[in-house]
C-alpha cells in the first residue's frame, strides 16, 4: 500500500511541475481542519484569477541564447557580473555573461530524484568581505531526505573555483519521504537576515504544525539561527513528532496516523518561523519597498502570488483555489477569512518557478514589476503593482518551460529553461527594424 501511495505522489509531483488544467470540483468542508491561526486577518479585495490569461501576440524583447545546461535550477550573480548556476543532478557552474562555463568543485552530495537535488544558490550580501555563497539541496540520509541549507566560500579569482569550508547551517528534521522542497533563499534588504522557503514535502498537514519545519517560510540569521524579532521568538517545539508519508489527498492527510519520531532538542522550528501554511513556494523576493513576496505552486489549480507577512497563516492544506489531483475538493479560502488570501492566483496553473523584481534601466517601463517563470505555461509573466495590489500585466510564450528568472546587473532579464539541454537566455529591448 505504501508503495502505491508513493507512486501516486510521484505522479502528483510531476503534475505539480507540469500544471494541471482542469477546473477544480466544487469546494466542500475538509474534515479535521485545524483551528484558526492567531495571525490577525487583514481586509482586502478578493484575489483575481489570471489562469486563463493569454500570451501577448508580440514580444517587446530580443532573446539571445548564452549557453546551455543539464537540468538547471537557479542562478545568482556575483559582484563581478559572473553567475553561479546550479544543475539539479549536483553541479555548480561559474558562468561569464558571454557563456564561458567553469565547473565549481566541492559541491556536497545530493539526492537527485523527482523534485530533489541541488536547488537554489544565493550570494552573500557581504560577499565583498566574506566571499560566502549559500546553497539549498535535498540531503540524503537514514530515514529519507531533508532540505539542507549550507554556506561555503568561493574565490572568484581562482583558476579552478571551488566551494570551501562548506557547512550545513540549517537542516530540516525529521528526515522523510516526499518532494516539494521549496528551497528558495532571499536576503533581507538590510543584509542582516535570510529567508528560506520550506515546502510541505507533499505531506500536507504538517504545514499547519508549528513544530515541523515544512510548509513554512523561515527567517534566519546569516549563520542559520532563529532571527531576533520573529513572531515566536524564544519558543521551542516538541521533540516527539508525528511523521507521515505523502498521502493521497488532503482528506487522507487529515486522517493519517503518523509514526512517532524524535528530533534533537531544542526544536527551534517555532522560533525560526516567519509564516506558515505554505505548499510549495517556488520563488521568494523583496520589492523596492522592502516587502517580501512569494510564488507558490498549488495542487490541481490554485497557484498563488503571496505577500508574506510575519505570523500569517496562508492556509495550506486547509484551503486552496485548486483541488486535489484526484479531484477530491479542498475548501475555498473564502470559507476561512482568518487565513491569508493570495494577492492573485492562477487556475488553470502556470506552475510558477522563480520570482524577481525588475530594477534595471534597459526596460524603464518595467521598473517595479515582478517577473515569474511558468513551467506549465511555458511563459514569462509580468506582474504589475499598485501598492500591494497585484495584477498580471503581460505574459509571453517562451516556447519552453521556464525554471528561473533573474533581473541582472546589466539591466537585462536572465532566464533559465527547464530540463536537459536547457538554455540560459538574455532578454534585451527589441531593436527597431
């Protein structure tokens, strides 16, 4: 039976990456729903569904292929404008803007399967002095994988670049089964703290458990400790936890009987948590006003853009604008006004991957806009803002699944395609004529 459930969740994970397009069944109340969160609800207009938005007929940019990769996942710019690019099977490349690639050694062992592998990479806000980079990955071990966050140093001037002094500074415990690692990293605008997205690992209900570091966005020091000023600063969680394997759907998850496991004391998850109730955050970025935003993959429908506020509960798996992959319905967010609503959502899904705010000069009309890659939509999506009110302004069909999008220091938009022989693309304004 367990093998069948795991096979089912593997199919579900693939659907999450590809994006289902079926309209969800009508919502009904889910049994054994958790009590309302303590986060204070805010009054806002109902979010708009942009799932049926169509690509623009023409593109206002030229697209240049810089180089190619095998299953790339993320990219980050160094101060000298070279890039670090991760490949999910477990490789990092140092890449120049003209496409010259140099392999980086010293990468830790990862478990490359499904949605797991070598995931995000981020450059320290203090890189000029500490030469530090941060990586997230699925770390293999007894009992299953855990999401790991590691810090290392790199000498960008070295002829043979390497990660040195690598140390895991945060580790998701207990280890267990399931994909949907999240794993995206963002630094606070003042460079004092980092935010880490921890997906629900397809286990669903632990996203509502304050003692389990899944389905959360965490706020940490640069050393991986709980950051001062977090909503539950100083609190510790239980060390005896109930661990479940990925269930068939949210109803089965609510009824699942887990096995008791012990994690080391102290369990700092409550003190690390910034927000909860997340499914699979696949992009994390700050806007120019210092507000944190995320894009999140929904189930069968219900991808979201969220404004991330401290202490808020974003509802998963209690509510969603999508349904389970087997069409078992999930209650609508309108049934739980105590839970945070998305700023907008997509049903059918776009399968968002990557989030960046544009602050360059090549596209002056886009300053302040956010850009999201679409895996299922094979698209680049632009989101415009009026304060915290968001709308999908444009999307363009890119012809391939888009895994990452970054606003580069040169003013261009840089995109990574998904899969084998995937292109690194540079987008610049379309030339006249």
